[in-house]
């Protein structure tokens, strides 16, 4: 069954600092990224959570991961961050184009990859670097982490996506009470010693495949 998450409008300004415990996030319920179905992955399934809020100008996202076997080799925007300890947010911001979506993938040290697709892996376009640099990102982990950290490590990642940069690539339904987007959240680490692929809303594919807008859950914006 597809998941649903209510996205509240924030009532205060937010400093992007990766602080999961600050008042801005304290009353917001998390979505748990906890579904795994692929037998090729390791026994390491880190507890991963995400929270969202919005205002008229930005969409705010924060992840917390209770991780282990952490690596972060990629240092360049649009690099292969999914091979690192990574969290991902895929979302379709126009209900009239349910198969058109953005994928935001950021490793645990805050290195970003972001693209827009008109369909599953179709007409894929990286966001311009100038647009990427408008996305405010903070992480509790510093990097790069070239030698895998094998001991348990809890890390947080927070970012704010300006809504106006999304409109450079597609028409969007601007967040407001009653507006519905669709999306999914993921945790992965393809090249770690303990690879894993975990989802929020279920993806019934035989092998890991996050590019499944047909499996996106509901993101319902509220007051």
C-alpha cells in the first residue's frame, strides 16, 4: 500500500544547520524509511527518518540516519552520491504530470545530485550548477569519508529547496493547503561494505529501482 505524509506550513524562520532536535522540527512527525524487499542487500538496514515542512518560498527537508559502515567519497555536485551513504527524495510536483519528477540525492556529507525527468529515466536533465548552489544544505558529518567508518554513527542532513528553481524545469503546483504532490524517500549505500536499498513507500520490483513514480506515496500539504 502506498504511504501518505502530511506536510505542514512552517510558522517560523529556519536556519539550515542539520539539528534534528531544534524547535523548528520538534512537533513534526517523521516518516520512517524502513521497507526493504531486495534479497541482494546486506543485513545492515539503518533506521532512517525524514521530516518535511514548507513556506511560500522553500521546501524544508531533514533526515536522521542511525547508520554504520559509513562512506562518502563523492565530492562534486552531480557525482555518484548513491554509491556513498546517501539519502534520496524523489517527488512529482505537478498532479497533472504524475510521471514527471525530480530526484534529490545527497550523501551524508552534503554533496548533492539533482535531476528532472519527464518519465522514468526519460529526458533526464541535471539541474544547472547555479540552481544547485541555491539549495541550502547542512550535514552533521564532515567529509569526504574515504575510509569507511565501521562503528555506529548517527548522522543528520537538512536542506531547503527554493520553489522558484523547480519552475526552471517544469510547471509545478505550488505548495498550499490541499495541494497534493507525490514522492518517495530512500536510503542507500551502493558501494559500502554493507550495501542496502530502503524505501518509504513500497517498490515491488525484483531489483532495486528508485525511479518508479508509479510507486510514489502521497505528500499532502496542510496549513
